[in-house]
């Protein structure tokens, strides 16, 4: 199950103007109430709006009104499934709670496309004595900003390299928005182990203003010190909605793999072709901070003239080495290797095919036969005269 926060607070409500609102009771909703530990009670309704009520330029918004008997941040949650899709979770801390009750706002983009099914559930857990989803809950369309946040990271880096992290925020609504973005945000509800790293370059937060249709990107760098796979922290976007509620949008958790770097990279290509002979070019890239000296071998060695060559590659440099093949027929697979202590590095494999010259030989024989036949015919013809 996904956390609902990622989608529900994808909506910003600043200075909004609503075009349509209706209580959920208009769609058959009845209060959900439970005081039984681990019990999950659900109500399903269908939002079936008249064409005149639809505001396709506005944002469809579900406002859930809830009561929690206790303030502990335990395993109590309310969930929503839209059109049978994966359940989205609201933990207690995702609600904005006043003196009397609590509210959560959920973006429902599917409603402009037709009938929309909502399955709303309540589940009690921990020290919360009872909970309710109240009939004051409602649905509406609003002309408001629509904010989204995404956290990007490279899938893999070499040990010793820095990883560039990018926080991307956008406003897909119709109104401007003022936001605060925290690049690294603790997430107590994550279902995976989260690894945090010090920022080695760049800021840790930003305040900005987003116009409708605008996207902004913030970059920073981290430098892991161990070879491993990591689940990186989420970013968080903070704002105040048009109901005066302080809300936060939590991004995704990107993953990052840190691997041992290859000291050398080898690339093999065919440089020239001449009849049955080939010229191969090997490109050696040295990724280390020290120079390299060693022997480069092209295989199969029986198909290569001088198949072993000594090479020198400067630190962080590149070197090109050329090999000549002997004449051969049919298909051969060529690759190169180089040994560095206990490490062996290999290039890509090239399949090279030389076509047999038998056809050309047969053509020559046929031409010679025709010429010989012509000469014999001419000799017979003139000898009769």
C-alpha cells in the first residue's frame, strides 16, 4: 500500500475559489465509526456529477472530516481507494486537527472523466480508543494551485563519486503558490530502511514562488562512503492551504546503488575492412588517479597478427591500440582482455564474418569456359573454310 500523503497533498489551496461543493451524504456516504482494535470498516460511494457541476479547469478535491480518540501517532489510519486502485493511506499526522475535528484533503483528478468510485476505510491501531469519518466530509471543485514534488537520483554511481540529487517541484493548477521545500525529510512511516548522507555541495532547503504551469529544480550532492544499495530520504514541500491549514507534501524515496569502479574500461570496434583482413581498434580508458602499464591481448590469438601488445595509459586518460587480423573465412568472435594484478578486464565481443571467395572463383571459371568455348567454335568455323 502506498502512503496517501504523496497524492493527497498534491494539491495546494491558496486563495482558491470553488465552483461546486457537495457533502458526501449526497452520494450515499454514512459515518464510519469504530472502537475495535485492528478493525477496518469501509464505505463505498460513487461520485456521479452532472455535466453542469463539472469544472474541468478546476481541481477535484475530497475533504475528509475525522475524529481520533487520542493524540498518539500510532497505527491508526484512514485510507481511500479511487476507482479500485491501490489503497492510499492517511496516518493521523497527515490530518490537520483543530479544536474539534481533523481534516485531510485528497486530490481526485479522475472525477472529470466520469463516474468515480471512492472506497473510504478506517482502521484503529495502537492507543487510539476510537475513530470516526464524519458525515461533514465533502467534495468540491476549486480554482487553486496544484503542486507536485519529485525526488530524483542516479540509479548507480562508482564508489568515490558524488551523486547528484534533484528535487523537482511544479504547479499544474491555475493559481500561483508560495512554498518551502526541505530537501531531506525524516519519514517515520517508510516501510524500508532509509539512509541519510551529509550534503557535500548545495543547499538543504529552498523557498520559492511557483506560477501556474511553472516547474523548478533544485540540485544538491551527496557522497556515500560504502559500497551498497541505499533507499534515500524523501523531500518535503510545506504550504498553507486556503482553509488556513498547514500541510506538507512528501516525495518519493529514490534508490541508489554504489558499486566498485572499474579501473579500466575496454571498447573493441572494427576500424577498417579489407577483403578477409580486419583492423581492430581498442579504446582503453583509465578511470583511476594513477597511470597503468600492462599487456593487452586480442582473441582468438590465432586469428591476429601480433595479438599481444604492451600499453601505457596515463591517469584518467585514454589510449587507442590497433590490431591486424590474418585472413580467415566464416564467423569469428573477437574480444580483448587486460590483466591488472588479480583483476581481469574484458571488452565487448564482436562477431565478424568473412564471406568465402568460392563464388568469385566459380564466376572466373565460368568466364574462362565461355572464352574457351568461343575459341574452339572459331577454330572449327575457320578450319572448314
